[in-house]
C-alpha cells in the first residue's frame, strides 16, 4: 500500500506496466495517466531515459487498451481527450505541436487558446483554468534553459548525423558511378 516508503513515481509506473502487460484494465489506465502527465519523462534505468514523444505514445496505447476492455473511466477520458480544448467540438484532429496532448478542431481555436483568447474547454493538458493561455500552461513550453540547451544540442547532433549519412550516400553513389568504367 506504500506506507513507510518514499514516493517513487517511476517505480510505480514499472509495476503498473507489469500489470498492464498482463491485461489489467485499471493498471493500463493508471499507467496511461502516469505517462500522460509527463512527470516521469527523463527518468529511466542507466543510460535509457524516457523521452516525451514515447511517453505520450505509450500513454495513448495503454489508455486505448483500457478502453477496449470497457473500463468506464478510460472511455470517458478518451472521449474528453478527443474534444477541442477551445470550443468543445468532438473529434478534434489538430494537436499542440509541443505537448502533443491538447487538441483543437482547427487553426483558429489553436491560435485563440495559445494566446489565452476564448479558452477553457475540457480536453487539454496542464489543468488550464478558463482563459489561461496554453503557452503558459503547456508542459513543453515551460522548458528550462538547461532543457532548451539540451534540445538544441540534440538537434545539432541529429542534423550532423543526417549530413554524414547524406555524404556517405553521395560517396557510395559516386563510387558506383565510377566502378562501371573500370
């Protein structure tokens, strides 16, 4: 029951995952909710850390599994997650580009909510109160300078890897072009 031990959200997520993989709908919903809140992003064992993209992807995966088993709270939560945050329209298809959680029915609703104009629906992240600008409540918009620096460095590394791969592909293409002359 957790009495007498320190709170460890990552460890509880590991236990929920074990139960969720065995098909327990409540564990699937709980794991999906833990992942969705983003509190364990950056945690992990050894060098393997959970990134935001995979946390959101797995959150939806486990929540959908709970819905498939008929878990009523999961069904209500999924319906709520698909609503436009600004106007409460059903089946909103656009996502916030940062957190990938808050949904909008169109670009106009997204712009209004980002700037705090006409916001306050039900389907978003961060528990925004009515008329709160999403740029103030979006968990990804609150990145610290350290995280921003890490992200910029990650992008630079990714671009340099892609440039190296393109250079190798060009070299291989040049080598094969010259080979038929030999």
